[in-house]
């Protein structure tokens, strides 16, 4: 990594924690992308409505919300390493629960497993985002968090690709519940490997990183003012809520929208389209967004990208045969930088209070719990196309935050 991302003298020292954080972001993206396959799978196999299938996202994202504050308290007391180890152990427990879920063929056991997985990932989310911003100069913080979160985008490609090929496999003419745990077993193995690496070589604590930053002219800011008195932080929680709501809604019903707009496209083909059409653009947006921020202020770039998302979702709502599906894929490029950029802008200038403040921004992820059910209800009542009005409203709030809210101090 160049000195523009890390301090030159600490590049090698910070490379290992950067790789660990990037690997966990990959697995986080992989897991979240699997939900989009699960939505359609449960609709087909269990014959549930689109609104009921939204419970998949509700289970996961409510786990983030419920565990965010307890995880933040634990992290504040015991530090990053012990907290990350606990989070990874919870994650492994959640992946194991998919095995009895497939045996008893219970929708609700799967929902509980997803909730447990989210509780584990909530530790990681609170740790990883501020951790990435502190691994070097303050002026490169937003670029750095977008770069490390680009690996989240790579995971988003493998999730629907691997999940679609395994879960939607009709080897004997029908779907099999026994296939369902396989993608999550891969997740558990990946988590176990990272857990062993962290136990053998603990990550540097934030206090040690800050000592290095104090020697650097671009060191991170500090403040004694309570974090909840900063408007840019409070509004970041709401911006994150609406962004995750919009993104999750689009992910959840991508396969539904594509197969209903073009009935010649199968569920498995739509999964592949989501992986290589949507998610490949998502990762391209993360990497290119990190590069753009060398020249464009992060808040300005977020403003531009949120406007692009609003225009593209409007095209999706118009349901133009080829154009709307292309627009739906293109949305992924422009919403790619939103989560890490909102996070970085929200914790800016919070100094020692970052650990506590981060847990509140992570709570904003709960937006993903409600949007799929709302979109599913609209789709069941009217049409899938009309349901995409919800993401349009969500991106409108992100635009307002990027244009004005993040600048309020």
C-alpha cells in the first residue's frame, strides 16, 4: 500500500490488519449477497409471499440493530482483539445452525441462524470501519475505508454466484434443502481460518495506532464535545438507515424484477446476472470511488452518485424492457461508495469517541430490516415495479445528507 493510504513508515506494519479486515469485509459481502438468493428460494420452495420472504432481511438486519450497543460496550471495555474473537465465535455458531435447519426444514430455524450471524458481524462492523479510517493519514481516511470495503463488493459477487449455483440446483428436478447449508459452511470455514490467524497474531489496538498517527502531520482530529451533539454524526445514522434500506430492497428483489420483466430469464440466470452485472459494477464503483476521492471531495462525490442512483431507479420504475434491467444493474456502481463514505463522514472529528459513535451508526443498518417487507407488501398489492419507489425515496435522503447534512458541525 502506498504512502497515500498509509504512512510510509507504517505500511508493512499495517498490512496484516488491513488484509484481515479486507478478508472479513469479503465474507460480510458474501453473506449479505446470499440473502438475495434465499429470498427467491423460500418464495419458490415454501410458497410464501414476497412480503413474508422479507423476514430473511429482517432477521439479519435486526441482529445488527439489537447487538450494536452491547457490542459497542464490550469493545470499549475489552478492546478490539477480544471483541473480534467473540464476534467470530458467534458467527461460526450461526453458520452451524444452518445444518439442523436443513434437517428439520424449518424457515424459522434459518431466520434464527441469520440473526445469530448478524450478531457476530455487528462486532466486526463496529470495529472494522473506524479501524480502517485510523490506519493512516486523516486526509486519506475516506479513500482508505472505500478501498477496504471494495473487498466487500467482491464478496457480493461470489454470494449470488455460488448461492445461485448451489441453492437453485435442480439435479433431480426439484430444489433440495440439503443444499442450503453448503454456502454457509464455506462461510464458517473462512471465519475459522481468520479466527486462528488473529489468535496467533493479534491486531494492533487503536491506542497503538493513534500513537503512530500522532507522529504524522495528517493525524486524526480529537474532540471533547459529546458525539451526539454533532449534527453530521446524528444525520449519518439516518443516512445509513436509508442507504441500507434502499440497497437491501434492490438486492432482495433484483431476481424478482428481472424474471418478471423478462420471463425468458430463469432464477439461476438472474442470480448470475446479479453477480456479474450488478455486483461486478458494485466492486468497480468501490475501487474507482476510492481513486476518484484523490481529486474529488468525498461529500461532493457522494452527492453526484446519489443523484445518479435516483435517476437510474426512476428508469427502473418505468419498466422499459432492456433499459430498465440495465439501469437496475448500473445502480450498483453508484451506490457502491455510500456505506463507507457515510460512515467516514459521520465519525469525522469525533476523536476518542469513535468506538461509541460507531455502534450507533451501525444501528442504522436496521433500515435493511424493514425495506424488503415494505417493498414486498407493495409488490404483492400493486406490482414489483411500483415497489421500487421505496429505494428512490431512500436515495433522496442520502442526497440531502451528502449535499448539506454531512457539512453541519
